[in-house]
């Protein structure tokens, strides 16, 4: 039995372990480590205040410092340092969940905490058993069989390990020799900095070539053009002619660095359109990744200092006719920035729509003989027979790339050997054509058939792998992908020495585009060779799928984002009918689609290939998983025949014995019918099936998610009490599973139900608790966190704090554009348009927003958003005096949406019941709508709607000359609005009560009520009502003066 004071004695070890984990994260940023650090630190704080079950808490915690030490040691001994295998990452993920569950248990034992606040009876014992089981598994995984490090020895070990860790970080840092250049923001340029999504914008610039001859005239011409206002320069020339090298030289010229505070070098090699180019530029500027952020990139650069932007390999996205307009349109946007100097590189043609600086830079020609010979000599560093050198260089046509390749070959083999091989191989290769492209092919062919590569046959296999990877491979990826290539590092060295591969600025092993294209055409990698690389990619995607959405996967998320081009290329290569492992490739493609969707990208075109291939594959599980992802991707790829897909998936499920897949599918289908078809009956049925499947397989995480969606449906139809019950149960299960993300999401739905019941204070508290959960799992500022901000803004909207809400939604909308989150963008713009109508923004400005919304929503077939947009449109028509049109829309939506979309229905009925909004309205009809409003509000217990309905009924009685009844109704409504802090409706009640007081001759009371209403109208931006109050007060003052005369 541990001593009670053992708990307190463990606290320093936990705190020190948290510091060690933090240092590991700062140095290498491995997945899960930051979450382990923050949870350990929180656990250390909580442990000091434990008042119940101290023995269990001690047993749970005593091994943790040792386990964490073993985890840090594992990372330090990894090769490369800080990077562990995908299998070990899964183990780390499981231990991270165990640690979160331990923290949940310990937190429940604190002074002042009630266990019932967190759990049902019996949940505590279940959680405790789960924690013990997780600890035992972790001890086996990380090979910890005692607590020998605890207390004194633990402190010494942690201190020593911290020093070793710092030394490892320094060693790794000093071995990174690539030149890194920071894009500096002007300290006083606040508007420029405000667009940046991180505190420092980093752009990696390629180094200046060390061997560079024969381009002095071109360099001087470019420098002269750069002195012009807004220079636009195109470097033209065939592949391998040295366009990139020329640009790299110019990039580092003294005049350039002095003139341009910001310099960007953007490779377009892995891009396919203008949006992709904008995304890469945005990434270098520190903006959040997105599919189309062209306007935001332009705005960022417009507000920044003078900038030199170099677009390398622009021919890749520009050449295809299908993407040419997209690229040219983006270049045209960039050309409008006056202080931006633009240099592009491509083949022999300048893109249209740009005012290219004159005189035009002539296309690059081959090097002069002298420059070619000097380049050749610098590479080989050897004195040759000039005749032999001239003879060899003659066959290269002095193309810089060919000279470079042959120079490296000669450096290794000797010039005589290379010349002899040329004589025996050139005839057949050049028999068709002898132009410069053929010469380049010959150079590459000779490089590939050199003795160095012949003596290392596996090197060509590595080169064939690199040929399909536009973003290359890091050393860690090379090692962890388990490529079936013996002596992998030796092969890599051979490629580097022969210049067939190189390290880019991010230390990724890559091949130049001409080499990749040649190898793809002549030596494509076999499916067997690519399979391990696909498996490695799939393991990363599985990790993201299981732990995505938290900072546990931050580094995996970054790696997957950076390698998106590689992943698409590998999957495209492997989606082949001859692939014996095609089903694994399809599953990997679906996982990739899930990842792309999570970062706001559209559904990959690869899914179309999967769709056609699945028709010939008898795998019910894959069919179900594919259809589930089709439903999930509906925001970017509308589903044409959802019922057919649903029926087919249900048929496939009969042949699947996997309740987890079944639960996920029904949840996805339910989400689709809830969000896009507004079919609450069907979506509820599907969510119930998802819950049942999750209960059968005993997965409490899946149960929590299904319950959350059921609660969301309850909230949508106005069943707030039931929604609270389901959300509370979802929250309980999420806490039991240690899933902070799901816990936070459940709190959001619970808070929404409280909000619409009028419990604004409780709702705000729950929203903040949700944000705390999301922050603890590292996704503060992410899409889920933004949704909470939108909910908090909704509370402020209900309180009619329109100025604050407008600013919040404007910021959220801009961020949504950056991340290309269409859902958040749509509803942000929708709320802004709604506020515009309320505060009197000119109609033509509001119509622009409404038309924008309709265009996006129609393409997506987004029913719920379409309904909200129609309500805002009708509201604008009503404000502008188009009563018949507004009335018909409001009546239609009031009948159609009750029971489906209560928020829209309430908005419609509220307008119909509000007598003040209508001219020449029928009292009887308005009275009917006011009673309907009150009836439904009372049924749903919507506190705010109940008091609004009472105020509407008060208007009816006042118009029918019953001021006493009206006074009572306005008074009751006013009390509710005061309690809920609703400014606008409170002010309207005060205005009406003031009118009644004046009718009764109580001028002092009228003046008091109107004076109280005035700042409330101001707070809610109701300028016309403020004018109305001022006029009433002025008239009242004159009447009082006249009376006293």
C-alpha cells in the first residue's frame, strides 16, 4: 500500500517529465508529445489537490514518470533522431488516451468536485479499470517493469536526459546547412501583419549556384528590368537550359536584396492550376492552407513591402489547356500589385494577360563553348585533353543540364571512358532526331548506364521511385517506407554524386523534372516497388484518421499536407487494374479523401477512378466505406443519386460483419440527409442505427459521436430538452473514453440547446468549456473552435449586439476563405447579410451577398443554407416595402419548416406576427400568426421566442385600443428581455410603454421610458429608431414648454 504522501512526492517528477516532453516537442515536434506534455503538467497540478481515493490515484500515477522517460529515450535513440515508426506512433496514441483517462479520474477526486457531475454510478469503477489496463499495456509496450526511477533517481535521470536532449537538438540543428531566409514584416505595418497567420512568415530560398558561367548578359538585363516600375519578366528557354539557375543568381544579387525586402521563390512543379500556385505562395507567407486563396495572397502582398516573386517551372500548370486560363488569371491578379516584381520561367511562350516589361528578355540559348568548358572543368576539377573535352561537349549542344550531368560522370569515370560509351550508344539513340531534347535524353541515358549505376543496380530502382514523387522523400521517409531496395542509403549517395538527385531546401531527396520525366517514360517503377511506399502513406493516413483533429497529429498533418502531390502521384500510379493489391490502394485512396476533406480541400479526382474500379470488385466493406465518404464529401462534390447509394450500401452491410464500419456509415449518411436534404426523420433513423451498431461492438467513442448527432437533430427540430439529454450522454461517454475532441463537440450541442431555451448564461459557460477542451487537445483556432466562436456570436446576436457580431463573422469569413471551409464561409456570410438587413445596410450591398450565397449553395445543393438564405432575402424584401413577395415566402417557410428547421420557421413566423413591420396588415391575420408564434414557442420552451411573441400580441392589443392589456404584455416581455440581456426587443418594449404612458398623459414616465430606450437602440445599431426617439423627446419637450406657458 503506497504511503499517502507518495502522491505529493510524485508531483515534482511529473512536472520535470512535462518539461522534458516540452523540450522534445520544441526540438523535434513529434506527434502526441505536446499533448502528453500538457496533460502531464495538468496532472501534476491536479495531484496536489486530490482529496478522495488517494491510493488509487497514487497507483495510477507512480509509473507515469518512468513511462514518459522511456518515451523520450525512444525518440532520442531513433534514426533519424526524434522520429519513430508508424507502429510506435499508434502505441503512443493509445498511451495518450490512457493518460487523458487517468487525468479525468484524478480530476474527479479533487476537493469540491462531485463525481455525479462527471459520471453515472458505476462509471468511476469502469474508468479506473480502463486506466489500469491501459497502464499495463503501456508498461509492456515501452518495456517498463518497475518504478525504479521514482523520486531521487528519477530526478537525476530526468536532469541528465534533459541535457542529452538539448545536445541532440543542437547537433541536428547544426547539421541543417540549407540556407533559410526569413520574409521580414515591417514592424509598423499593422495591416500587413494582420493578414499573417503566424508570428513569423518563413520563406525558404534556394542557395546561389556555386558554378555559374555564361549568363552575364542575361543577369545584367534582368537587373536592369528590375529597376523599372512594376517589372514583369519571363525567363524563356527549353528544359535543362538553366532558367532556374539564372533566377537563383538574380535572387541573391546585392541590388535585388537591397531593393526587395521580401523575396519569394515558388516552385510550381507540383501544381496543376492557379489555385495551387496561390496555395504555395500562401504557405510561404505563413497563411493557412487552402484550395483557392488567390485574393487573400494578393491582398497580403499589396499591403506588404516591395516583393520579388519568382515562379519556377511555371510551364507545369500553364501548359495544359484546361488549366491555362486559371494560371493566367492569377498572374493577372499579381500583376496589379505595383510594388511586386514578377519573374516567371517556362518554355518558349509568354503567358497572356500580363504587361511584360520591355525589352523582352530573349529565350535562353545554349552556353557558349567557353562557358560550357569552364562549367565542365569546375565540376570535374581535372585537366583534360582539350580536344577530348570539346569532342564530348559537342554532343551536349552546350545545354547546361547535359553539361552538368556529363561533368559528374567524367569526374567519376574519366573522359575517355565516357567518350567510348558515347561512341557505342549514341547512334541508335539519335537516329530519329538530333535536336537538343534528344541530346538531353542521351545525357540522362548515359548517366543511367554509367559504371557507377551499373555496379549499383538498385540505384535505378530508387531513381524510378523518385520519378513519381514531385516533392521527393526525406531521409526519415526513405528509411520508414521500407522500400525493397538493398543498401538504400548507398543508392541515395550514388544518385547525389551523379547529380541525378539532389537535396531541396527542405532536405528532401528529389530529381530534376527532365530526369523524372525521362525515367517515368523509360524506367517506370513497378507496382511491387511502389507498394511499400503506399503502405507507409496508408499508415500515416490511418494515424490521422484515428487521432486527427488534435495536436496529437499536428506533425503528421503537416507531413501529409506537404506530401499531398506525392500521395496523389503514388495512388494514381497504383490505381491500376493490374495491381494485385488494388483493394489496399482503394482503401488508401478513401483515407486520403478523408484527410483532404479535413483540411478544407475538395474531393480528389482519384475518387472517380475508385468509383469505376469498385464496380468490378466484390468487397462489401470497401463499397460501404466509399459510399460513406461520398456522403461526407457532399459539400464539395454533390451526390447525384443518394437514395441509390444508400440502398446499395445497406445491401452491402448485410455481407459485412463490422459494426464499426456500419456505425460510421449510418452516421455519414445521416449527416448528409440532415445537412443537405433537411430530412430530419430519415437522418434521425440513420443516427439511431449508427448508435445501435456502436453499442453492439461496445465502442463508446462511436456511441458518443452517434449520440451527439442525434442531439444535433433534436436541436434542429426544436426538441431542446431531449437534445440536452442526448448531448449530456454523449459528453459522459466522451469523458470516459478520454476523447477531448468529442467531449468538446458534445458540449457545443448541449450549449446550443440551452441557448435556445433562453439560458444564455449557461450556454456561454458551456461554450467556453467546449473551447477549453478543444484547446487542451491542441486545436484552438481550428474548424471546431471556429464553430464555437460562431455559437458565441449567435448568443450576442440574440442579444442584438450587432456591431460585435459583425466583426466576429467578418474575421471568421476571412479565415474560412484561407482554409477553404465552405460550410463556415457560407454561414458567416449568411449571418453578415442578416445583420445588414437589420441595421439598414443599403439593399444593393445586401443583394450582392445574397446572390453570392445563392450561387455557392445552388452548386452544392445545400438545402439548409438555401432555406436560411431565402429567409434573409424575404426579410430584405419586407424592409424595402415589397410586402407581397415577403409575405408569400414567410408563409411558405412557416408551413414547410416547422418540425424540420425550427430556427427558419421561427424567423418566418416572427416576421408575420410583428405588426410594426407591415403596412395595412390585417389585424385578424396578424393576431393569428402572433398566437401561432406564442403556441409553438411555449411548446418548445423557447424563452426568447415566448417573450417576443408576447410583445407581438401586445402590439395587436395596442393597435385595437386596449392599452391596459398591451401594457401588461409589454411589461412581462420587458422583464424577460432584461433577464436575457436582449437590447433591441427591450428597447422596443420601452418605446411602446412610453407611447402608452403619453396616451395616459403621464409625460414624465413617457420621457423616462424613451430616454432609457435610446441607448439600447444605439447599442443595437437601430439608427432610425434612435431618430424616432429623439423626435418624440423633442416634441414632448416642446409640448411641456407650451403647457407651462
